[in-house]
């Protein structure tokens, strides 16, 4: 992204951080600040990217459909920001991705790769007061993605194929990608990749990453695998034979005292129905068709007999 990112893209990222994931009307409200809400309400949070906000909205509407009072605190930030809020009870329900949760916040040394292995470790290692509910089959992983032209030029099929050329490439992604095991740390440790440059962006700036990838301002990008723009632009997600990016099932992370049995049942019912294809379809509506996340969430719940 070189010089371009320092000007217009930084401004765009700043704007996205205010608007992505239901993040408000352009004001400067802190989503973690107390809003004078009812203490009996279940607080549902989201990270600062559109899919997380959509999942938060699905959870919130599912709970409201059971007559439970909900307070929304969306667009909070990265896991490094919101995880402690769940552990301390500032957030009661958070849409999570089980593999990333484990290796980012619970046990960075974990080698668990499958859904079963990951959830077993999370159940054993989460701090007292925090818990995971049922995982869905829906997954959204980080990836190393390149354009079709770059893949053809360097004969790239897997992440391992990048080793001879990574030193000539700029890779872009969310700022936290630089320090995560499921990020540059794992890519170097498992594949020996040392990129010429890392260009950090806000987690909500996936569209900007795609644009820069297509313009060859960056040559590789950490894109979420349910991003509809991957198929839209014929991008190539490189295979990950060494499993740097483990299973990433959508899973509710909860503060146990903040969710009663009725709430748990409602959230587990969402997980029982949610698939990766559902995520792809809903994210296309939000990212490409510009539908409101509230409408998309409501329609998905009705279609799956959850509303």
C-alpha cells in the first residue's frame, strides 16, 4: 500500500471504524461506555467488522424474540479490547470464532486444530465466569488471499508457495494480524514467510483491502473467507496445509451470570441452524447489496423458524 495508504486510505479506515458493524451515526460515543441501560438487560456486543455486528444483531433479535431485554454495544474493537469486558461482565454475549479466541486470548501456545479439540480446551481454560455455548457449523477464517494474476505469475496454490517471493511482497490486514499466532507470527513460524512489509488497516476495512489488492498496492491480504468480494473479483484463497488458521466456528462467548437458561437455549438454537453458506449469503446482502443488518438478521431468523 506504500504511499497511498498514508493519505486517503487512512481517512477511509477512520470513517469505516465509525460506521462498520452498526457503529452509530458518526458521533464519538464509546460503545463500552455506560448508557444508563437497565441492569437486567442482556448486553450483546460485537467486534468492529460487519460480520460480527450481523451476528450480534442475530443474537440480539433471537433473545428479544424470547421476551428478553437486550442492550446492544456494537463496534467495540478487536478481541484484545472486548475479551476482558466479557470476562469482567461488561458484556454478556459476544459472537466469537472459537479457534481465534483460543489462540489469541486464552492459550497462545495451543496446537488444537479441530472444532472438538478447540472447544474442549476453551471449556477447560476460559477464566471463571466466562464460557462458550454451542458452536455452529458456520466458519469464517482468516486467509492469505492473492489476485488470480499474482497466483498465476508465481504459481501459488498454498501458503507454502509464497516462501520464495514473500520478501518482495506487501501483505495487508487488520493491525492485530501482525502479532497473532493466527497471523504473521504463525506464518513465519510455520512457513518461514517474511514479507517485505505489513500494511495495517482497521478490521472493518475489508473492502479497502480488496481494492488495494486489485490495484497491486498490496500483493497479499488477510481476508475473511466469507467475504463475498473474494468470489466477486475471482481472488485466490491460498490453501493452508499446516493449519496456521485453525477451525473458526461461530460460537457465542458469554458471561455466565449474565445469561439465564432461556437465553442459552435461544443462542444455542441459533448455532444449531447457522451454516457457512448462510453467512456467505447474508454477507453478500450486506456488503454488495447494502441491505441493513437488522433486516438481514430478522429475515434469517424467520426463515429458520427462530422468530
